[in-house]
C-alpha cells in the first residue's frame, strides 16, 4: 500500500526538500504552524466525504498536521528560551 499519511511521495519533488520544509523556509515557522492547524481542521471536517473508505486516512492526516504544528511550536519556544 502506498504511504498516504506520513510523507507521501507526491509531497516531494525529486532533488528538493519536502514541500512543508520548503514552506517553512520561504514563509516562516509561524505561517506553517497556521497552515498545519488549518489543514488538520480541513481533514477532520471532510473526513470520509470524498470517499467513505478514507475516513481513517483523513483522520490520521489531521493528527499528522497537529503533531507537526506542535513540533514547530516547541521548536519556537526553545528558540525563545535561548534568546
């Protein structure tokens, strides 16, 4: 089965960083935190609406985005402590 939750292949162009990593570099950590929280909401909101068979996958994606946002928030807090 193709990996569709954690780092799906279509989220990464060959020879480049994963899209979300490039987003953070280009737009900043705070913007990506907001993106992740909104993406989590989107996946929860429409879980299973496109395809009833993907409810579990959609909810796992929501969790992935929330976890990524949490990691970024922790990173930001550590950076503020060290300043």
